[in-house]
C-alpha cells in the first residue's frame, strides 16, 4: 500500500511476483496528518490487503512507515516491511563510501516531525549526522506533472539550499513521490551527492527476505509480461477517484493499469 | 465548515454573531476527491455541527458546495448556505459593469470537473461566457506561507496565462484558499480584472438572510472583541493535527485561536 514508485521498483526487482496494490486516494495525503489518524487509516488499509491473501505487506509510504509500522505489525499475521529502515540502511552504507558522514533527509511534514529517519540512521550508523527537512510542495508538483518545469527548480532551490551549506554527501528521498523529481533534485543539489531512493532500497531487501524465507515465487504463469513497468496480472485498488489515479499512474509508470478498481474502506 | 478565509469574512460582516467552526483536517484536501466521498464526509461534518445547536450552516468550501449541497440539505433540518451561488451572483453582477461578459473561474480539480460555477453563472446571467481552470498548486502554496514568493508568481503565470488571451474582465476565486494569493493573482492577471471572493460574497448574503428571517443576533455578550479578526467566544474544531491547524490559522487570520479542539468524526 502506498506509493507507485515503490510498486515500480518492486515490479522491476521481483518480476516473478504478483502484486496487489492499494492506494488510499480518499484520505491522502497522509503527510500532514497526526500519529493516531495515520495509525487508524493504515491498519484499516493493511487489513483490507491481508484479506486478499497476500504473503507479505509492503508499507510503501514513508509517512505510514514512520508512524504506524508497530500498529500494523500488531494487527496483522503476515510479515510487514516498511521503507524507512531499508532507506536508512542504504544511506548509512552510502555515507561510508563518501568523504563525510553527513546525511540529509527530505520528507513530508509528518515523517520529519516523527524523527524516524534520524532515529533509524543513528541506530545503524551512530557516527552519522542527520539533517531533516520537510518539502510539502514536492508532492503536488509531482502529481501536477510539473517535475521538469522552472517552478520545480525554483522550489527545489528553496528546499535544498541549507543542505549545500552543510556539505552533505548523501540525501535520502524520504517520500515515495520524490523519485519523480529526481532529475531536478540532482541538478539542484549537485552530482557529488548520492541520492537514496527508499523504495528502491526496500525492493532490494524484500527480494532477499522472500528468498531467505522460501517465499519467492518460482515461475510466472503464461501470458505475463516481465519487462513492462506495470503488470497485467497485478491488481490495483483505490479508495476514491479511480479516473484521476489512472491518469497519475500512467504519468508515474509510463503505462496504463490493466486492473483498477475503486473500493470503500 | 471549511475555509478560514470565509470565517474571517463572516466574522467581519457579522460581528455580533457567534461561530462554531469545523475544519476536517484529517480528510482534506477535498479538491481531488470524488462526488460520493465528498458527499459522505460533508454530511458527517454537517451533522456534527448541527448537533452543536447552530441556527445556520455555512458550507465554507467551494468543493463541498459544488458537490454536496443537495445531500447536506437533505440530511439537516436547519438552513444551509454554500459559497458557489453567492460567488456566481457577484460575478454576474461585476460582469454587467465591465466591458465584456467573459467570466473566469479558478478552483480545485473537483469543483472545475463538477461544472458548478458554469451552471450557476449561466442560470443567473445566460449571456455570460465562463472559462474554468483548476489550479491544484495554489492550496499547498498558500498553506506553505509562500503567497509572496517568486514561486507563487511563476505558478500564477502558468495557471492564469489562458485568461489573458481570452480577455476576461471578471475572475472568481473559487476556492477558499485563493484569497491568500490575491495579491499575486491580481499582479499576474492585471488590475483591470475584477476579482470575486466567493467567501466575501457569501458573507454579504448570509447577513441579509439572517436579517430577513429574524435570526440575526441583537447584541453581544460582555467581553467580546468585535474588532479582532478572530473572536474569543468562537469555537474551532478540527478532526486532526490541531497544532498544524493553529499555525496555518494564525498565518491566515493574523491572530491566535482561543478555543481549538481536536475531535473524531
């Protein structure tokens, strides 16, 4: 459940697996909501997907991963994987390969307020210095399809300005919308900074997890297209406004969704 | 229930009245939601306020007014007033005083898709030509406090560009967040265009309605401050994240809220 960029990364890393995706479009964005509300909505969403017979739940949203992972794990019987821990691990690893241990994190207001990235990065790499910054306009910019405009550059300049003076070498894209803005972020912050896509990092770890537990799927059914960005056998559910979601999804994934259904949660 | 700019206008036009305000912060923004979801949420919110003993409900949100007014009126026993009809009426009146009958409307995606302004303006002034345009980035810009930045100017340029070539003389600010951006909108579209604030228009009509029905309040209780932008005797409810709301409210109204409470709906 969550961001489509994570679905894209999962589909690419795990072409044999089938996915059931849920986007809670009726109640997004979560990035400005409180802990108790995010927990309540996230558990409802998680139960919806568990009831569809999934073997693993990927919480493909940084805000929900930051705020509601314990509540979801308590409510579900299956494995639950978030994006914060993999993102933090990838960032610490990248910082080990760079000239300093300064790690920047950009995310929604709620994720930054939770301090989840700082906690997780400090746990994995206590020598790291973490600087977090909320970038509320990045989500609407990505959804509007303005990633490649001068407006996106101007907004990125304002949000990323401080990171330059702190001389950070690693920057975590701590919201699943932000990879859409990767080009402008890279251009603004400079080529020398390593960008960490928490969804990509999670996809890599999920692959290992499935293999180590013997949960990985052995083969594809006939008719599956492994090389598309989006799969004909995958199911997409949204809680509202399926038309708008289909438009945004096509922009994000570069192809149309075969099975998209609106449900009430 | 809805936008704080409308509360500000109501408080100014009706200094003797007391207000009970509800902001559904857990589930905003409504501007990208579907008809059935907006109806469901709006009726829940309306019932919450009716249960607090109000004499009139102001639907201070263009999206809810555009989509859910019939559903709310059916569910409630008291008078219900939206912002679309007053906004449309004020726009037609302004267009009568201008050199042409072209009226522009800027609003959320859902309001534009509903066609509510075009329908209402055409009913009141059949000779008017209405051009509607969704401006999804205006709401996050206003909430981020970036109304006076170059980014706001650049975004306004893109959204308002078409209106220039259509030579419109009247522009409806069809979202209660947009008055926050009035200065940059005026600068971009030009001084010759009359800007219609639907919340202001509604406040004027509500004053007349209360007086004509004998519902207007005669006097204030002791201790009330009539000249503040926000009143000590008014009650504010939000469905989530009261801290964030208090910050945004102070930015919008220029003063702190005395009574703010988070409730679950």
